[in-house]
């Protein structure tokens, strides 16, 4: 039985990796060779990354879910010996983490080999192992808290299904029920999901630091941010100024006028912080009682000046990108070599996801009268410096520090592992279940 257990556990990860890799290896082909595999054209790479996270969770849960409950009789019989509960748990965790490390490495090596995902082995291993380790801790907690194996395996779908629903992959965070979603950040329910942190880390790292995009990412970010200002934010602000001016002239909807002026004021204040040499100063004039023809003209001039500023930045960034490209052509020995590098490392479908290309809506208004960028989320700066961010943010900001998404997300996962270890050490979940079960809600004893 032990040999069977070990054989299945050691083979499960690489076999699943091969199955996932083989069936998601979409052959796009070329005009010369219709059977040629191109990594850049494989539309299933995001699905593979997400399914890898789910596999890590599932394996981690199933391998640990019986570890404590199967020893319950032994633990009860030997409880009078005052054996160390911490030592018992630590031995379990060390063995499970060692097994998870082997499973993680075998999965990543096989899956990445089949799909020809190059130079990402270490980062993928870190995410996969961290996810599996967290799942191990969840499994140990339910193994300690629940009273039967049947109950444990009934519980596992209640853990996995929310990870699918609230990961941000199967259902866009911005398209969840309006009571839980927000366009500024990932909703709180998403931040509670292990799958969200793991998948985002893999997707961002795969796009940002692959062997092709790593040369262009920073300049692409500058181009994206400047083009967003020129093409979306500033034209939208101009339309609000024009609409406010029209309402002021015609004596129309005062509430709409007030809302538009508040939004304009909020966005101008943020733009003042970002662009020190182009400033708007007369914020008192952006009130419905004081807004007039002169204010509208000054606001329009300010927007025009900002457009010119961002067009110059965009032009300069494009020049830098052209120089990087030419240097790369010289280094690699020709434009064909650069094109081949892109085919081998840059996946178009993943780019579609992290750049939000399928969403027609490029800008959104919030209830607190702000305009939020929906375009190119991986190039967008998070709205807060307290760790929260939108999905696919390339960096997280925490108390003035810029932290790469991979490391920030892994820190969140390992903090959750520490929390679950503490809960396990003090039987927190078991005590919670016992506390709830003490309430005889249906008063069965009187029947």
C-alpha cells in the first residue's frame, strides 16, 4: 500500500503535466510547415498556467487531507504521554513540503518541456511549490478539524470551486456582481483566493520577464501610459468640460454639472501630482457656483498642454524602443533572429489577457467621481500604496516600496501558510467547528 501511495504521488504530477501540456499544445503552423509549433501562437498558454495552479491546489489538498485524521486513534491513545503536538505537526509538514517540492519540479519540467516554455522554470517552480505548500496546510487543517474522511472529501469541492470562480480568470473581476466588484482593485473576495495570487504571479512573470519582452517592457509601459492619457483620459476630461460648459449655459441638470466638475477637479489634482511643469491652480473655479466661460477656457488650455506633454513623451519612448530594437537586431544578427526570439518567448494570447485587449471599455467612472484606466492593466500603476492593486499589476506598492508582483504575491501566499500553521498549532478551525456545533439551531433534542 505504501509503495502504491508513493508511486501514485510521484507519478501524478508529471502525468498530469504531460496530459495538460499535450492537449493544450495548439499547432498553429506556418506557410512553410503547417505542423510547426509556435509558442507565440499557442492560444492555450493562459489556460495551461491557470490549470497548473488548480492542479497544484488539488494535489496539495488530496495528499494532505488524511494525514492527521488517519493518526487520530494513535494520538488519542498516546495523549497521556504528553508528546509534542508541534513536533508531530512539524514532521508532517516537512515530509509534505519535501514531497510537494518533488511533485512541483516534476510537473514544471514536464509541462514546460512539452509546451516549450523556456527560461521560466525557476519562477514557475516557486509559484507551483508555494501554491502546493499552501494547499498542504489547508489539507492539514481540515484533516485536524473534521471528524471523518468522507466529510473531508465532501469539503474539498467547497474549497476548489471558489478558487475557480474568484480567480479572475474564468469570470472577469469587473464582471462579478456589483455588490462585490470594484474597478480600482481586485475585490476582497478575490484577494482571499490562493488561485488569484498564484495565477497572477505566473501570468505577469511570463509576460514581463520572458527573454523577448524583458528588453521592451519598461519602454512599452511608458508608451502605454502616455497613449492612454492622449487617447482616452484627456479626451474624456475635455468632453466633461464641454458638457459642463453646455449645462452651465443652458441651465440644465445641476446634479450632472456638479458630478462632472467634481470628477474634473479630482483628475486635475492627480495630473498636477504627476506632471510638475504643467499645472492647474484655480480649483475653486471648478464648482458649480463659480464655473464660467473663463474656467472652461482655462481647463481646455490645460488639457491641450497636457496632450502636448504626453505626445512628446510617447514620441520619445517610441524612439527609445526603436533604438532597443535596432541594438537587438545587431546583437542577434538580424531582424529574423529577433522575430524568432519573439516567436519562442512572447505569447500573443497571454498578452491579450494582461493587456485586456478583449474589453471594449478602456476607461471607467467610479462612484467617487474618478476615471480609472481599464486598458493595459499590466502597464498601469496601482491606485494605492497599501498593497492592494488591480489584476495583472506588474508591481505592487507598499509604504513607498515597489515590489515585483511575483515576490509580493509569493509573500502573501507564505503569510497565509504561516497563518494556517498557527491555526493548526492551536486547533483553531477545530475549535471554531466545535463552537458552532454547540448551537442547537434546530432544537433536535426536543423531538
